[in-house]
């Protein structure tokens, strides 16, 4: 019975190939592939999953249509551009300011060849920015230490 079924499948496949005017070599290759048990098993699994695949394709089509409609909406695109610009402009300004300060500090440091002594170091330690940085560093190290103790 299996052989009769295979023969019927073969003849039906041959008719389908002939109807589409596919070359005989390509038709034979297709038939050889279709006769493999793993291909037949995969086709059965695929047929079983067709309702789910159809449902998924419907959802994907809906999502695609929505994305296409908003991508073509000039008001939405313009709002998106303005929103991004409002977010990016301050960030870019800050980054440029920090980069300019770093370049200027590097130039000053290379131009100044004086030696910093103990009294110069004490004077630097009184600077508010140095104090702020030292407090941050101390708080950061304390936090790391507390977390390390908590893991033991």
C-alpha cells in the first residue's frame, strides 16, 4: 500500500512539474527530495502547523502595515526628528564642552613645566573641584567596600 501511495504521489508530483514547464532534470531533483523520509516528515509537521503560521502571518502583516503607515506619515516622522533633536542637542553640547575643557587642560599641563611641591599640593587640595572629586572617590570606594563585604 505504501508503494502505491508513493507511486500516486510521484505521478501527481510529475504532473505538477509538467504543468509548470520545469525542466526534467529539475523535476527529478524535486521528486528525489520529496521522496526522502525526513522531507516528508518535515512537510507533515509543516502542514500541522499551518493554522498557527497563518495566524502569525496575519499578525505580522498587521504590524508591517502599521509600521509602513507611520513611516510614511510626515507628521510622525517630523515629531520623531524633533524629539530626537531635543534630546541630543543638550547631550552634544555637554560632550563638546567637556572635550574642549580636556583639550585646553592638556595644553596648559604641557605648557607648565613647574614642579608641584608639598605646599602646592596642599593648595590644590583646597580647590572645590578637587574636594568634590575626592569626596566622590571616597564614596565610590566605600560603596565598593560595602558591597564586597556583603558578598562574603
